C-alpha cells in the first residue's frame, strides 16, 4: 500500500516531466537538423556494442524482422528459418506501437489475441483458441508467469510493463514443448532490455528520460533508464516506469468505469561475462499496480497488486567445442493481489450458502509463488554428411498458491495448494542439403495436492517435422515446405481440480471439486511454407513470407459445465440458492483448426507488412455433442505500411486491421481499426513519437470477453505523444 501511495504523491511530478518533454519535442521538430543522427545509424551503434550477439548477426543489410534469431530458440533459428509458426516483435516495432499494456505489444501477430477486460494491467494471452491455466506458457526472461485468480473473464494473468521489454517471441502450437510442460497452445517469451542495447560503443554510462501522454483517459507515463559499463565484461541497467491513467472512453464517447489505474514498474539487470565464451545475467522485474473493480458502474473493490520476478541465466558456448552450448536458467516469480471491499456487500457464505454482509474493508488475498529451473545443452556434429543439432535437457516448475480472507470473499474460488510439473526431452535437428528433419520426444510428469488430495500423472509426447527446399533457381531457392506432427501434455491446474464452495454474489450455487480430471493432450498437425528473397525490385530490399494450416485435437479438454441436481449421477446436491452446480469436467476433445499468414517487405524507402489468421473450433462431449468454444478469437487481417524520409530520421505510416466475429459469440461484432504513427529522430539525443489508435472512433468489444457477464468496450480514438531525451558519456 505504501508504494501505491508513493505513486499517487508523485503524480504531479510525472505530469510535469512529461509535459516538459513534449514541449521540448515540439521545439525540436522545428529546429534545424544538420547535426541529427539518422535513426538507423544510432541503432547500428547500439547494436555493435552488443558484441554481435546471435540475434543481431542474423540481420544483415536488407533483412527483416523475420530474420531475427528467436530469443527462445534452442538451435539458433530465425523466425523465417523455423519449421514452425513463429513470430518476432523487435524494439523498432515496440517503439512504433507505443504500447501502454501488454496486449498492444502483440498487435497484428497472427494467431495471437489478448484478453484484459477493463483492468488493462492484467493480461491473458490466447494462441489458436487456447487460453488460461497454462495452455499458453508466458515467460519473462526465462521465468514462467503462472498467476491465476478465478473470476468472470480472464483467469491466468501476467504483469509486465511494455517499457521494460525489448523483444517478444511467439511460437504457436505444441512444437514448443522444449520450453516447458503444458504449452499445448504455444509460448510467448518477453525479453527485457540489456545495458548493451542502450550504451553506445564509446560510452561508460548513459541515461534517458521519456514522457508519454495519451488523450483518452488523460494518461501520463514517465520512464527513466540508466546504464553503466563497469568494465568490458560487466555492465548494469536500471529502468523505472510510472503510469497514471483515468477511465477511458469508448467509441461512443461513454466513459468505461473501472478502467483507470496507476502502476509503478521497475527493471534491474546486470550481465557478467566470466570468460570469452560464457555469460551470466541476473535480473529483477517488478511492478506495483492499483485499480478499482466495479459492479453496476460503481467501485466495489480496491485492488493492490505486487509482482516480482527474479532470474539468473547462465550460458557457455565454445565454438571450438561443438558439443557445448549449455544454458542454465533459474527463476522465482511471486505475485500478491489484495482485494479490499470499498462498501458493504451482500454475499453468500462459501460454506453454508446463506446470505451474509461483507463489511467495507474486508480483505481477500491471492498469493502465488512460482519457482523454476530449466537446463539444456545443444551438441552439433556430423554423421555421413548429415548435420545434427542434438538438444537435450529438463525443466521443473513448482506453484505454491495461498489464498484467504473474510467469509464470502473471492479467494475461496482460487484454492490453495501446491503443484509440481517437470519434464525431460531430447530433440535432434538433422540437415542434409535440401532436407531438414526434426525428431523429438518429451516426458512430462506432475503432482498436485492440498490437505485432502494428492494427484499425479505422466506421459510421453512426440514431435516429428520434415522440411524440404526443393528448388535451386534464383526465384524459388528461398521456398521451403514443411509438415509437422506434435503432441503436448497439460496437467490440470489447482483451481480446475480443487475449486469448491458457494458462488459469492448475485445468486448462490455450489462449485464442485473434481480430483478425477484427466490431463489434456494436444495433438497438432501442421503444414507450412517459408519464403525469403532479396534484391527483388531494388538492391538491398527483402521479402519474407510464412504461412501455415493447422489442425489441433485436444483430447480430454477441460472446461466448466453447469450441472443439475435433478440429473442422475450429476453429484450436484440440493441446497440454498438456485438448483445448479458448477464443475470443471473433461470433454472428449476440443477440435481447433485454422490458417495463419505473415509477411513483410523491407526496402530503403520503407516497409510493408501483412498478417492474417482464421481460427475455428468447438468442443465434443463423450456422447458426440458439439458446442462452440468460447475462447475462439476473431479472425483477423492486418496491413501495415511505413515510409522513411530525411535520411531515415522520419518514419510515418499506418495500420488497418479487420476483425471478424467468431461463430457463436454473443458479444462480438465485425469491426475495423485504423491507426497511424510517426517517429522523428530530431537530434542525437532527442526522439519524438506520435501515434493515433482507432482513428475512426469505432465502438467494439473484445470477443474473448463474450463469456463475461457484461460487455467491456475498448478505447475509442486515442492520441499518443512521447518524447525521449538521451544523454551519455
């Protein structure tokens, strides 16, 4: 609570700093730019300082973002080389999006959607219609984000400020099973900033201050970054961000209550290079958030959230020892959410189901701690002219959930308990001329327990991928086809298994635990095409395309069902309240299929991007009854265009995105968003960014909120202006 109070006391200072920077930016726009440094040159200098890391070595002149090595790749692949549906969002794209919340960082990434309700600071990621309870592994600097709170709408949420992030990698589907258990939907990896990304080659220290204003919600953001090079093998970076936002207005101009928030976030990271071939990164990412939850348009709960992630990552790679590419990651993430009632509330006792009054000031607590360790090595060698990249390793993640609070509090529906998930795997990537084969096998096991239950399970999951590059002619040499069959295994979560008690508000009915839940098994077939070509229309230009069709059958899919006490064998008891029960149960399967496309063209004059995704799916009961799957996102088509001027100092452009209503969704409609952006590197030390989101003030709701009780409309037209002042020596 003290940290939140400090934030609010600092509001006027934050507003003043942002206003000052915006004024300086306006002056700089009209000033002569004879001494201005091209943005690409500045970026190049920072890149050189990073000792030519793999990610940067993968981006020669004329390359695109799909040529960036995926941070989460364990065999050093770029997105365009990957025989999987993979995407990379780099620092330039993040700057262009001027993201306030994590979901804005993922704009236009095919097959990926985000659900944030009105709270905005808490985000749940959906990949290919799969979401929540670990189906999508969200990783920050190697640390799994497993916070979960049962509620209407989002279930599994994470907290990361976009200002702290330098890149985002996405791998869709269970081909990502080398990155931990349960990720049958895919993996999203957020990589935070390093000192080498900030310091210029000749600098020992550097700092920057950013002021950012948004018109919708009158939001202010102030960010300060500092980096210091202790010596050539040791550097450190710190970043602090403060955001203060009021309620925004939707496309009709109506205020959406409960959407304001204030958040203080920070990052501290040091990189130590003990030898020429090894590196140790120690990091902390934290945030302290505050917002109000509303009911019927009135504030009912004050929410205070603190999230802290600690990571230690060590790797040693020796080019003279091809068998050695060792990585050891350890992490601990702790999220504490306190829910304080702002007024007396009529509730139901979770044990008896009888009416009670929850007095103002009543507290419910949600504490989730996640510990993880991930170790792997890649050995490279040849046999009979066939190149091998053999990756083998293991991982363990432990969740410790503690909830509590006043009678009738919401914490009763996120049960306390412990869950351990572990796995080991081996994968061989074989390359011979035009043929590439990836064969892998993963073993998963889990245990879950509370005071009365002790549940466990295990399984082997295979992966086989075959890629061919059959053409040698100049125009087709960059064309590659691949096919994949992969399986993934997700164990039931603590909440799905152990949830119990009576519904706390509105009407009373019981939740029933289900210790007999079977784990989910995702079985995906995917066919894809990669294409890359340079020097098409002019020297130095580049075209990259990725497309894929997938079919995912999730056996024993888990979802919530409503039971009747009148149905034989339902296990639903008669009691106070309405005659129904709620329980998580297995379905025979969820059947999901779709198509994804991502392309980018880059040339001296600018860039153009295009992406599309179509996802369809339904559940099938053990009796063969089909039902719509509520987590299917909008079908989406996104086009982007950016133009460069004034020797690359000025970039202007726009985005158009069409969203199609998912089948059976009660909230969603078709809608189209139009955005515009501009960036100007005024001098070596001053950069100005502008963005306009939802230019035509469209009123729309996130289709993923279709399962919630009330439609939450997204922001209408929003103008953003930011200025960054940098200094160093």
